[in-house]
């Protein structure tokens, strides 16, 4: 029996209820309409080797059979047997966590695509805070931390299917919910939501809330792009991207002293202080000699 | 002395097409005493706007520096459009050859030449400049970090880049932007990866070359150019 099996209707109901809570100045209904495709099809599995690999194969077989792949389809698995993180890092994905990916047929402009990683981190942090964990935060770009420990990590990969060359974005997610036992090397570095809240969480319900937030934040991506294409100001404060404004409200990265590197774990490059985020989401770093540098890729660790 | 190297490239291209060796052109380069050659770089307006020049002819200009390129280059001009001020900084070191003072304080169109910088070329740059005629430069589609795709990296690790053959449609690189990894498909002529211009983890500006590719039959010409420049550079600096 599959444990994590939210329904599309459940996701949509939460999205429509959530969107009513938005301030009136936001075009909430439009955002909702833009984002409704997320979770329109949900496939739940007992186990998979890797959700993103499964997603790529499914895209190929669907397109090869002459059908159109449903954008926003979500693939979930109660456990992953060959999961991995960025680079060659391992990712522990046993029963109890939210593991899977969302497949997005890429219809965003290049400048909007770079905000996709922000959308997924913001979505997760919003849900976790909704569960009462007020001290959860996002570390640039999208790691979700609670008290310095990692609760969730995300992978965003583009994929071009070989038959017609259509581009997809696979948004992979790994969220520690009821899986409170970690390998020894992750002790003190990773944490599960059940340990913070001291109770077991309904996995399907959490996932439905997460997907509803993801739908809302993808809706914001399209909405902001639409504003830009119409020559209108973006919806955030002082004309910043609304998603970036939400990210700034959830993140504790600005002001931190950090170690920066493209692969910061195996090849740290330099120490710096985060002094801000530029309009496209780039990290503004002040190095020890006082000069500033903006990074658009890589990762940081707080020191 | 206006852009001697560029003239030479043109000559090389014309003569190459008639099957003539580049030997004579290289001799010309080295025999005319251009052993520390330079390039004249036109600095153009990045977009329309009102410009204020920050330098005069003869001023020295510095490129970005520091271990992480965190020290910005010399400010060349300021441009303002719709209350958006930008300081445009130098990417190259050198000396200001000419400033179009008639544009100082004026509204200019994008691409208007504002000044010219005389940039001394290093040996590596001379070689790269000469190779421009022979290599196909594959540019960065966006400002981001790049690394070779798994397959290409495996071949590079095993045999070195210069024996890796790529052709249009091959997934050669991965672009990493805001932790979003996207495959980059090669769309140039079939050939071997002769030059690699990116380093893993270092941001490449949009339009800057990522790799230089050449067909197998051009490899001997390239090797000849490199050997010649290196030998003569060494001889002249002994």
C-alpha cells in the first residue's frame, strides 16, 4: 500500500483556499489560474530507483507514443533506492519522507526560469512554517533549514526530449518528514519534521499542501513574466519580483558570513559576507578585502 | 599601428582559402617587430542613455583583478537611462587611445563607440587571436557556470580534450544557473575541442566563448601557429 498519495483535487482545493488569503493588491486569481497545472496529474509509487530518471523515461515514452506529456505531472515514491543529491552526493530517501519530482513543460522565458529553484524552496519553507515551525528558513538558493539542520533539498534539471526537442524542467524534491533515522554521516546535519514537531505527520496531507504552494509559486513566475511582457512593474515591493520578495522574507542568508564554492563541500572557494540579493536572484558577496562579487551559481555554507 | 593583428587575421583568412600557408604571415608579424603586439578595443555604449566619460586619452586602464576577480576594472564611463545609473568598467588593461569627447554628457544610441583602449597582448592572447580564424568559438548562451557533460568529461579525463570529437546536436556542456542545471547542445561545425575557455565554478558572461573547436584537417595549421609564436616569443624575450 502506497503511503504518500495526495490527489489532484486535494491540491487544487488547498490552492484555491490559500489564494484567498493573499493581500488584495496581488492578482491572486490570475496567479492561481497560472499555477493550476502543478499537480494536475499525480502518480504515486511504493518505490522507485530515482524519481527524476523515471520522469525522463516517462517523457520519452509518452512523446514517442505520439501523446503530449502533461505539464505539472508529479511523480512520488514512498522510498527511492538510488537517490542522489547534487554532484556525487548521496541522498538518503527511506520510507517516511516526501520524495519525488514535478515535470514542467518549459514555457517560461529564460529570465523567469532562473527563479524556478527559488519557487521550490519558498514553497517548502512556507508549508513548514504553516505547520508551526516558525524558525525554518531558506539558505540560498533553496535549502530549507531548521536550527541549522537541513530539512529539505531540491534539484532542478532541464531535459530536452529527443523526439521533438521540447524542453522540460524536472523539479526534484526531498523533504524529511517522518524519517527521523539518518546515516551516521548526516547526524547533526539533517533533521525531520516529526522530530521538530514531536509527532507523526500525515504524509499525503503535507505533500498536498506543498504542491499547492508550488502551484501558487509557479503561478507567480508566470504572473510576473506576464507583467514584464506587458511592460508593467513587477508585483513585489519597489518593483522587485514577487517571488524574490517572498524568498527574502523566508531566508536568513543575507547578513551571514559564508563559505562559497561551486561545490562548497568538496571544493570551497572563498569566505565572504552576504550583503544582498540582486534583482535576478544573484548572491551579492563582500569578500574579506571589502570588494563585492555577485554569484549566480554555486552554493554557500554558513560559518 | 591600428589593429595590426586584425589585419593579419584577414590576410590569413584570404590566403588560407587559396591554400597558402600561414608561415609568411607569421614571419611578417614577427619580423616587423610586433613582438609585444596590442589590440585596439572599441568601447561601445551598452545601451542607449546619457553618458559621462570618466577617462581622458593617455589614462591607464586596469582589468578586473584579485584571486576571485573581485576587484573591478577601472570605471570607463557612466551611463544613465530612466534614472538608472550604471558605471561601466574595463574588462581589459591598457591605455586609453582615444575618447570621443563629443559624446560626453550627450544621449547616445546603444553600440556607439565612446573610446578606444590600446590593450597589450600576452603570448597566450596572441595565439588565441590568431586561432580566431581557424577555430569555431562556441559562446555561452547565458551568464552562468559551465561544466562538461558527463560523457564529454569522461572522454576528456581519459584522453584529453583535443581528441574529443563533437558534432551539432551533441550535449557537450551543462549550464548551472541558480542551482538549475540545463544541458547545452553544440551547434557549430564538427571537430575536436581544441581550446577550453571556462573553469568549473567560474561564471562566464553571456556571449563569451566556452570552447574553441576545429576540424581535424586544420589541426596541423594550428599546431604550427602555436609552435611558431611560442618559439619567436621565447627568442625575443631571451
